[in-house]
């Protein structure tokens, strides 16, 4: 129990620490409030249980790096428990006795503290050794990537400060317990580890042990009071902001759904993000939630192929810039530099494939891809700056409503010789087939479209297409920053679709292209278009399951590996349908290491298919194709026309005999 003087000093120290921390948190709130938008507290309430589970179970961390994730859990779970332990120690310091009493509950509480003390000490020591001694390569960023000049040493220093604090805080508390056990003079079975250490103090006097207990109290809890004001400036603040990040993110239909811009609103002066304060509140919060673990960098297809883009560096640069200019930003002043000056280079901005792997893997819910796409919006709409190769795609979408710049009059040529009715010809259609620009204009994608048309007809599906009335969904325009083009295409498409689907029209839309599917399903509701949208592999799977397709599984007894398109598996969770279909037609599936939501991008998304790939050490599509080859499969199955183009090009470049085919083509081959 503390002396009266100690109690007074500790209370004063607590107030001083809280005041200093409050000043820092007040600044944080003002900085985050500079971002546009406001949290929806009703949505936050609905997420409470989900966020609690994520926070306690650490579920987002377990998907990769199992070893470090276990070490992190050893520390994190101990730290969570020590929120209670620290309160218990303060109680004991002021009122004496044993916190929670000398009973079963109190004994279990002390057993937990004993075990978790060791867990935290071992886990933290191992993590420090991993970073400081073994210098884990995944925790570093290449010198070619823009990184704040203070970040490289700053991250190491911060990790050392935080790690040392944890070791000393838990260590002194553990020693204090061992001194108390030594005072009692017997082994405490409920605190076995501390009891073993207590044997070291067997020869100490009562006065020495009492003094040691008091010193340990001040070292353990005093360290917290010193650390609390530093906490908002360290990466350790993710303990506070990670749950907030999950709780307060805007509600979205898909991780890839972008914010709506109304070009008919004359009051809008800024499109996209030129400066930090142009980002959303949640994007500013990302900088504080970031734990600087580089998981996003580890899965980024651009970084993995030697490009200068690192989504981790983007978030780290935001954080260091905020630390540097926090007072200025909090006071409502304009930040001194643009995002392209301190956060990310133009080359890195245009290297992004908008695959969303960074957003998907982040253990604290950060969304670096969203920052990049907002910067693209600013570049295109505010500065009219973009890679010159995109000009042809933009002109095509503006003039002929498709990026291939093919005349709408030729949009149905692909269907020559097939029964593909338009809505004028079949107004009673039950399914609207959104063919997509690629299938309508690209010679390779047309083979997929023709195969799917034959499948629909043989299954007796009552369908129709829009024909010459179908326009590009605008996905490539939106992902590459040309929001104005997307706005025009989306507005026109929603008007047509609402007319067609109303008054007893088709209830479902099926799309061959995951980018079309994503846009129709997740982006168009902001324009008033709410539709049930299926991928063609889902519909095929339904037809096979209903027995409407006669298959000869003996035809297809060969190995196949399926490449998950980013906007099918990761962005929209459609992973099983293509695989079930391949299984039903008798093919033996072998999986690539990166699959499903963790699939590796083909390299076409984010408008990349219309431009030259940024300089790097390898091409994204070639890297992915090598993975497919390594499976030993004879066929690489795809479910996206962009993936088809990229994988076919990679196969040709590798002089490979591996066939690249859409699932629809394989199903048609298997039909009797």
C-alpha cells in the first residue's frame, strides 16, 4: 500500500499525464475533422459487436505472417488484460489488500496476470529481435519509394521506445509481484512464474522487499503516466484508432465502392484530393490507425514487381506529415505541401492497379487504394494530367461509349449467327445479359461471349441484351480518375436500365466482366440504379445445378487452375461459383498459392489495360502467369475479359502451351 505522500504524488501525476494527453487528442480530433464527411453513428452502433470480436480475437491479423501474428497476439492479449491489472494495482496501492479478494475469482485473475506477463515479455522480446537483429525484410521499404526523411529512423526508434516501454512496464510489474510473494514467504500456486522468481529474493530483509515493491509500483505505473502523452505520437496509438477505424468507416456495398460526385452541383470547388485536407475524415484516421507493418506492401502487385508504389509508405508519409504540420492543420490552415509532394509520387499513383489487395489485407482497416484514386481524380479533373495512353480510352468512352472506340452500330457483330435477342425483340426476357465492351469489341473476349450465348440458349434461358443501347459502365474511367466520363456513362446507363427493368422487366442482370458486375451492383445505386447482378459463372453454376445443361465430365478430365479476378473474388466475394462449375464439368483443380480474396492481380485494373505499365523489375501479368504455370495445370481458367487479355499475353510471352480459357468456354466444351 502506498504512503500518503505517494498517493498525493501519484494522483497529481495522473492529472498531469491526462491533461497532456488530452491536449494531444484534442488536436487529433481537430485534424481528423478537417477531412470531408462525418461518421454515421447509427452504422457504428450496428458494428459494435463485429468490431469487438475483431479487436479481441485479432481476426484481421491471422491471414498472413502466422509466426509474427502469434507473437503479436501474445503481446496484444496481455496488454488488453493489463488494462484491468493496472486498475487493480492502483486499487491495491491506495486501499491495500488483494484486488478481487483472496478467493477463486481473485486467484484466477492473478493466474491470468502471471501467465500473460510472461507471454507479453516473451512476445515483445521476440518482436524486437525480429525487427532490430534479424531486420525482417518485409518491414523495410525500398529506397526508390518516396518515404518521409524521418520515417526510416523514426519507425525504428518508435518501435524501440514502445517495445522498451512494454518490457519495462510489464517487467517491473512482474518483479513487484515476485517481491510481494517473497514477503509472504511461500510459493503461490496461482502465480507460478512470479513465485519462481521470488526465490531470488529469499535473503532480502523485510524493509528491502517493501522498498522494492514501492519502486516496482512507480516504475510500472509511472511508466504508463510518462507514456500516455507520447502515445498519440507513436504508432502504438493503433490500439485506439484501429477499433475506431472499423467502427466509423462509411458504409459501403463493397470495399472498392467509391464516393459519389455530383457534377451538377456548382458549389463543388475541389474534385478529388490535392492536399491532405481534401481527403475524407476516415482517410485521415487511417494515418493514425496504421501500425506500419507493411502487410499492404507485401501483397501489392505493383510493389511486388519492382514499382515505386508502396501503399504502406503512403500511410506512413501521411502520419509523419501530420506530426510535422499537425498544429497548422488543426487550426484550419491549408497544408504547406500537396499529397504528391510528401505522400506519393505521380509514378506511384499511376502504378496502382486498383486491385484492393492493400485494403483487403490491412489488419486495422486502412484503405490506401482510396487515397490513390482520390489523387487520380484530382490530377485528371483539376489539373488535366494523366498518362497520354489513356487519352484514346477516354476519347472512345466519350465519343463511342466504349474504350475501344468502336462504333455502337458494330456492337452486336460479335453475335452473328447466334440467337442473341435484344429487348426490342424479346421484351418478356427474364434475364438481362450485360455483354460488356470487351465481349462486344475485343476478338478474344468475343469467343467467351459466343460460348456463353450458346450455353444460355441450350439451357433454355429467357434472356435479352441491350444491343446498340448498351454503353460502357465507366469502370476504367472511374478507376483512372476521369470521374466526369464515368458520371455521364453511369447516368445514361441507369436511365436505360431503370426503364428496361421496371414494369415487370427482368429481375436479374448477368455480366461476363467482374468490373461491369461491380459497377452495376455497387456503384450505380448512388445514381438510383439498384439491381440484382450475377456473374456469368454464378448463372452457369445455377444452370448446371438445375440439370439444364447436359455435361460429359469424361471430356474434361485434366488439370485446371482458376485465377480469381480482383473484382470478383476480393471486391465482391464471388469465389466458389467458378470452382464448383469447374468441378462439375469433371476438371481436376489445382490452386495457386494466392487465391480467392488474396489472389494476385493480373495487372489490368485501375485503367492499366489502356496504358503502358510503370517501370519495374517485372510485369504483373507475367508474375501471375508464372504462378499458374507452377501448378502444373494444362489450363488456366479465368472469369474476366481483362484477365483473359493479360494472361493470354503472358502465355504468348513465355511461349507456353498452357491454355487460357474462360469458364464459359470450358463448360461449352464439356456439353454433350
